[in-house]
C-alpha cells in the first residue's frame, strides 16, 4: 500500500518547525499509521491539516485603493504558499480551542475563512460547519508501544493537578478561584504548572507530564470550558494514559467517547466540588474499582480517538 502523506500547518509557535509531530502516537516509525504517513513539513503532501491555524487578517481598505489591493494580493499569495498545492477537498481544518465567550466571534470568522480553502472544517462549537470533538493528542514522552503495553505504574500519592495561571477569561479566573479554595482546604494534592500565582503552593513546572501523573491515583482534570457536548481536551487523555482515575470537570463529550466508570464527574467548582474531592481522594478505593474501566479507556484513546487514526479514516474516505 502506498502511504498518503499528511502535512500540517499550525499557529501554535512550538509546532512551526516540528518535523516529527505526532510520531509518538504510532507504534510505527516516521509517523506511519495504516494508510498515511504524518509528515508535517512535507513540501508536497497529499493531504494538509490546518491545526488551530489563525488566518491572517485581511487588510483594511484605505483611501489608496491600489495599496489595499497589493496588500490583499500579498496575503493571498502567502496563504497559497502555505497550502503547498494541495487541492481544497484534501485540506482539513480542525479548530481545537474551547468556545469561550471571549473568542466566539473569532471562531466564527475562522470557520468562515477556512471554508474558502478547506474541504472539511470542524471544531468543538455548535456553529462549526462540522461540530465535533477534537481527536486525541497527548503530551507524555512515552512511546506508543510503551503506553499500549504497560501495566499500571506504582501509585504512591493520592492526587495531582497540572494547570496554568492563565487568567485572561472568566472561565480561567473561575478555575483559579477554585484552586485557591482547594488549597485552603485540608485536601492533600500536589500542584504542578507554569505561570501559577505567587500565592499557589506549587511543586514547579514539568518537563514531562508523566512525572506529575503516573505516581498518583487521582488527577484533577478540569477543563476551561464545560458548556457544550463537543469540547474535551488532552487533560482527560493524559490522565488516563498515566493510569490515573480522572476527577473530571467538563462537558458531556467525554461521556460519549469513553467507557462508563473510566472517570469521575466533579459536580461543581465550589464547596460541593471540594467536598467531593475530599471524599474520593481519602482512599484509593475508587481507583481500584475503576481499574478495568481505565484500562479499556486507554485502549480507546490510543487506537480509536487518536488523531492519527482519525486522519487515516479521513484519507480512506477521500481517496
């Protein structure tokens, strides 16, 4: 079988030069999964994934019409070069950021622009051309084979939370307020993350998320957004792949995608939620009860929800 190459462009700055993007999510070498090979920087790919790509803003018309037209033509030329000659029906646009109130209009514009260049446009918004969950990516350094075959690692601590100190939206601030309340309680948990407030009792940043999850029975997996049936992020996948039982705050997408019992629902980000965490994490009993469901969920994430598997199925249906 001749593999179809899939290129990728993204507005995430850390992915601009990543030639091995997603290679850790396959048991084969060089990004191969079934009928595709993920080659993000391929000069002439068969398919192209626009992964959270921010289209350049169109130039604003000014009194000098010729100058405006030149800028518009330059923008079009730059964008066409990024598309690398891939035909529209083979270009995929996936928006992965949550549909927070502060960015809804930005998302609407992105979907509108994407339809000019892409045959398939999707994201976790009800108003997306194809509303859908974001196929799974994860942020552990382990190989696919290691994650696929490993037994549960030794669990020695009750609970962890890996988060950030971002506070630019109301949802981010709600999460930080919950963190402050949680740390004021007597619940034992370890906090990791970047740019956290000075008041936070933290254990520092992590070079590998595995170290902040694998030794723990439970992980607080708290999304920035929980108000629709599409949005779910790597917070859940990372916790399960590290054999944690996630205490999850998020939308209903997770219920559709994962087997029952593979995660726990945090009821709310308030005193009721704190009481729930305290009750669950006081013993490892819930983890032991969920162990087989966690094992099943890990296989679903690795083999079915995997973004590489999603891309392989897309290519199969668009030959």
